[in-house]
C-alpha cells in the first residue's frame, strides 16, 4: 500500500519562490526513495481563517459531541493521517508567513491530532513517522530559528518524534551563488 505524504505549501511567492523550488526538488527526491501519494495543501488557495470567538465556540461545540466528521476538521484529519509531512515556508521575520500559524490553529484539535491522558498529559495521535520543514532565507538563520522551533514543538505534541529542517540560506547576499546554496541544501537532505 502506497504511503501518503502531506505537503503543506506556504510558499506564497508561487513559481518565483525559492522555498517552493527547494520543496519540489526535495519531494521528488523523497518520492524516488519511497513512492508516495502526494497531497498538497496550498495555503494561499485554501479558505482558512484565524480562530475567532465564533469559530472557537463552534469548534468547542463540535468537539463536545465528538463530531469529528465536520468540514472544520479536514486539515487536522489530513495531518493526522499522513505518513510523512513536508512543511514548506520561507523564513520571514524570524519565523514564517502568518498562514502557517493559521493552518496549525486548524490542525491542533484535541481528539484528532492529540489527546489528553487520564493524568492530564498530552499524547500525540498523528501517524507521521517524520516531518520535514523546508525553508529558504536571504541571510543566515543562526540561533533565531523560531519558525522551525515552533513546528518542532507542535510535532512533539502531535506525537511526531522525528523532525528535520532543510534550509537554503544566504540567498540574497550580494555575490552569493544562489544555485550552489540551493544545491547544498538538497545535498544535505540526502544524508537525512
């Protein structure tokens, strides 16, 4: 049976996005290693909105009666069912575009992606063996990796123990060989 790979695409510059190019090459390499059914969730095309009081009340009412089949939970269900996950997001303002935060608000659903044990400690419910976070940036990330740190923390909550970051850095530095930097990032992935 073919495994399912969920590609969460927050590469908002479309075909001009260096992060998207890196994601495409990485997913191609990953798919050659082990064949996947690829499900792309392009966040720019989705009708996903931040949680507000009305949507939060509705979600809590649905959770109270365990109505997990509601369309409100589609993102959480797809995320929980994926065998592998690739999150592609450019490095913006020390983290990622706001669409990623909004997406993970929709994914973080008690009873689908995680649950609380009798002792009150959260337990993950996701099937993914690994989550890959793919990013690119004009400078160098250094110790200010708040986007990946956030995703890694959520992955632990969801029960995804293995996360890796793939980054092409220094892409806007004058004189930098952008193609070489992109190739270096891809070469590092082959060692994962």
